[in-house]
């Protein structure tokens, strides 16, 4: 298993681009409140999973590792933005652990699909 920065950056970049566009559209089109917050959290999980899948798909033999790192890098970018809004450090640490797990699952899905 080897960390490959190209697939990690591609996965994180694609996730950031898609997540930004969809997130801005959701904030602009849906009314604010708890429901919107829950949808945005769900969107972040889906985007992290997708970033892990893309990185895993592009790096045969290191799918899970590169998937987890792509999601973690994507989460780090989002955390920098969240810190400017006063996010809690504990929430950010828990979110990083979730991003690692979700990105790993995306990479594992890439393994499973490649095997078929």
C-alpha cells in the first residue's frame, strides 16, 4: 500500500468543487433551519464518500488508504472554512475521524467494483 498524492488531490478537488456548487445551491434554494443543516451534513458525508471513491478508483492497490486521505484532505479544507465561523475544536476532531472512516469506505467500494 502506497500513498499516491495525484489521486488524493484529484479526489479531494473533485469533492470540493462538487460540494461547493451543490452546497451553495442548497443554501440559496432551501429555507434555513435545522432541516437545511441536516441536509448539509448529509451532503458532506456523501461528498467525502465520493472523494474517497474517486481517489481509490485512481489508485489500484492502495484504494482504502488513498480514499481515506482524500476525504481527510477535503475535510481539512472544509474545517479551515468552518474555523472562521467559530466551529468547536471537538466537533472538528470528531468530524476528521468520520471523514477518515467515510473516505475509507469509498475506497473499499472502488475495490469491490473493480473486482467485478
